[in-house]
């Protein structure tokens, strides 16, 4: 620790400033009581006293009002340091001037009092500016520390929640597997002996276990988005979409769906998760169709360092008041009899997009179709990106 810091730590930077102001007020009193030379008139004496006393009053008032400013107390010493440095510099200049060849100062005491007073006030101004800058830097540093601490806490909390979701869903699989096995065994051995109500009850139980299995698998997939994801690499979305269409070929043919796509770009991402993203969106667009065969449009638009992908359909749409709910886990807008599903598909889509540092939005009106728009990071090398041309493909 520097000697100055030790000194100020004992008496305080604000006390040093107040002491300097008080010292100049004492000196001006002494100046007024000193005998004056014949050439010094009363007016000259009062003017000199105002100069010296004014400097003292400014320092004294500035020291007292420091707590009412936005300057942190630990930086009062910066202001005091600048005041003393300014006085020291002025004394050095006056000494050099007085020792130079030729006439020296006509009245050294008067010159020292006036000029060091002015320099101390100037030092107070410079020190105040420096202390304010240090205060802002200190506040910013504290805010950054708090943000980093909050971020660490959030990351730890998310990690614990992910581990809990994974452990809970993983541990549920074994008893569920046992329940499903025994239900199937009952159906095979005693199915012929059950009456109509018994068969209906058994069908409900089997269907419930199957849906529970799908929900657990969906929850596992959801919990693994961040922890089990692959490192990002350039991914051709045209290839991803082609694979998804192949996976959904039976669903597409049965519903007579039409999928029109622009030429899609290459993005930085996890190919497996992006495939899951497109599969969920296309599958939903086909599932929640209206009276007409599903028609889906997939397009891409460049926005700075991101690609904005849109998936639009002509389905039944979503009521605006329910649009925020669709991205929540296990939130369903329709009964199982109306539309099958686990209620986790769109929540998984949002999680995947957020892992890719993007956002997903929905624009929909009941009965008029739905448009999902999400952003993905572009491949920085422009040679790796396709230009978005209107090259439509229909299925």
C-alpha cells in the first residue's frame, strides 16, 4: 500500500480537503493582521484577502458537500491528492521563478498564498472529475460482478433443474416399463375373458401408459438440450429439411400435404437438434390442419449475422391469448381425442432455438393458419452460405 493511501486511510481524504480550506481561511486572517507596506492600499489588501479567502471557502464548502455528491467515499482521497499535487507544482514553479537570474517576486508571501490557493481550487476540480470517473468505473465493476454472480447462480440452478428432470424422467421409465409389460400380459392372457367394459378399461390403461412413455421421452429430450447437445458446426438446412420430409413421408402422403421451400442457407448449429426443430414444426403444421389439405411454406431471410427462418401453414391457427402458452412444457390447447401429442414439442423447439442464441415467435389467428419465425446464427464465411433464391419445391 502506498504511503499516501496509509496517510489518507488514517485521517480521510475529505478531512484533508476541509483542513486545506480551513488553513487558507486562517492564512487570510493572518494576512489581514500583518502590517502592510506603504504601497499596499486598503483596497489592494481586501482584494488579496478575497482571493486567498475565496480559495479557502471553496475548498471548505466543497469538502463539506462531498457526501451529497455521487462520488464514492473511497475516492475522496483522489480529490485531496490532486489538491496537494497542484499546490506542490505551483510551489515548485514559484521557487524556480524566484531563483532565476534577474528580479524575483516582489512579495513572495502574497504570491504564494494567492497562486497556491488558485492551484488548489483547480486541483479540486480536476480531482472531482477523476473521482467521478473512478466512481462510475467502480459502480460498473460492482454491477458486472453482481451480473456474473447472478449468471453463475442461474447456470447452477438450471444445471440442477436439468439434472433433476433427467434423473426423475430416467427413473420413471423402469416402473412405467413394468406397468406397460404387465398390461400387455393381461391383454394377451385374459383379453378373451374380459367383457366390453373390461376391454375398454384395459385399452384406456394401455393408451395412458403409452402417452406417459412419450411424455417421459419428451421430458428427457427437453432436459438434454443443453447438456447433451453436439458442438456447433456448419449445417445445411436444405439437407436437414430433406431428411425431415423423408421421416414424415407417411404423414405427408396420408394428409396430402404440400410443402414449398425456398433454398435454405447454411447455419452454425447442432444438426440433430435442428432436425428435431423442423420435424416438430412440420409435424404440428400437418397435424393441426383445417378442412383443406395442409400447405406449408418454409422460407429464409438474412438479418445481419443471423438467418430468420419462417414456417407458415394454413391450419386451424392459435388464439392470440393462447400463443404464449404453446411454448410451455405440457401445455396443450386441445384434448387428446382431438389431437394427439405430449404438449412438449413447441417447448422443445423454443429450447433448441435459445441454445442457438436465437428467438422464436408465433404469429397466428384462429382459423387463418400459423407462422413460426425463428433465428439461427449464420455461417460467418459467406462462401458457406447459400443465397436465398426463390427455388420452390413441392411435395
